[in-house]
């Protein structure tokens, strides 16, 4: 769960209301090159899930209630969305159709469940579960059955968080503060073979696997204000993509792997940005909301 963004969302709500009046328009399928974002916005007073064209135009609201709905992620077919919702007070994992219909609850417990990620083969869902002091990564079938812990089981209060599938579905990238500050790790889907990709004394957070499987994007506070980085899956070849004095957060790859979208600060607001994989071609989108997943499937856009 992009926990801090829920609080940022509140601060941005007034700006969003003045900047975007298109919530009821339908998504256009014309921009297939750029694709479609899943985003979260609290423009109606609490957090809701929307789909939006990746060029920042036109959006469509998928949830409408008075609790927090967050962390949306596409199924591999683009026909369904997995997300978190706090309607019972401790957040659970839900799925719905891409048009917002047929919402179905998958978890039901008294601890927090968030940050779901659908497996590339569509059969399983990764998510994070825990209390305020310690999170672990869990895996379940896409119908909510056979839930099991895949993080190492121990009583320490560190957290494993931000799970991201490799495109071949065989490995999971995540971040963990098990060494005292957050680092990027990779493990096999059964929790074995944990290897550490970053090692420093600042926060390295929210890995995102490139569609070709070769690199992992993340954001890091190593220069004091957070930048977007990319690293090879073996931990070599760290590349810094942004370099400025504001926060750059939460990278997500374009479906074709040529671009990375992220949150960057502009003046006093966070805005969505896109940058080429090589670090050139930075574009700031005329949009203020919080995005979480990017898919290039026009089939969902109706
Ligand atoms: Ca809501
Ligand atoms: Ca729960
Ligand atoms: Ca670190
Ligand atoms: Ca920065």
C-alpha cells in the first residue's frame, strides 16, 4: 500500500477539484500507445479508484462509498482489477470487473491486507498483511482460497512490503527494512532464494519490474529528496533517472517498457510524470491524482 499517498491525497483534493472536471466522461480507447492508468483520488472526500488515459485525459470512477479504496492493480487480461478497501476497518483485498461491477471480497480477518499484485498467469494474487509494526508478503489463489505466508516467518518487527511480480511469474521483488532501513530484495515465489539488490543506509522503496524482465525500477532517498532509479535484476548497473531537489516517487513501467511513470513534485503539488527508460524525455502530465498501475489494453476502455 502506498500508505503515505493517502495522506497526500487529502492535501491535493482541492487542487484536483479545480483542475479536473471530467470524472463522469468515458475513457477513450484511441490512445492505445500510451495506455490506461489505474489511479486513486479522494476528490469526493474519501479515497476512490478510477481509470484514466495515460495522457492525463478523461477518467471514469469505479468505486463510490465513504471508506478508503486504494492500491488498484490490473489482472493480466485487463478485464479485472484487484484492490484494497477499508470498509471493515482493517482493510481487505477485493476484486472487481474493469468497469467497477461485481465487487467481491477475497480476505476477511482482523489485520491489515493491502498492496495486491496479480500474477502474470492470472492464477494467484500477492498481497501484504500485518499490523502497524510488522508486515509480511502473502500469496493466495485469485479466488481468495489457499492463502499462505511466503515471507520468512519470524517474530521480528521488520516489514516486507511492495511486492512486484517478475514478468515470468517466477520471482517477486519487494522492499524490506530487515537490515534497519528499506532495501530492494528479490525472492522466488515460494519465499526461497532471497537476494538483496541495494545496500545503503537510506530508504529504497517500491520496486517495479520491467516488462522485459531485465531491470527493476524503484525510488531512493540517497540524495536527500528521493529520485527514480533502475537496477539490473542481479543488483548491478544502478542508474539514476531523475535528478532534482523535489520528491520523485512510485515508478511504474509503461506496458511496452519504453517509459516509466512516477510521481514528481511540481511547485507545491505532486503530479504524474513520464520519463524514457534512458532518463531522457521527461513529460509532466496535466493531472494531479495518484496513479498506481498502467496497462496498454484498449479492451478495458469502454
Ligand atoms: Ca471510497
Ligand atoms: Ca483485513
Ligand atoms: Ca537502503
Ligand atoms: Ca528528486
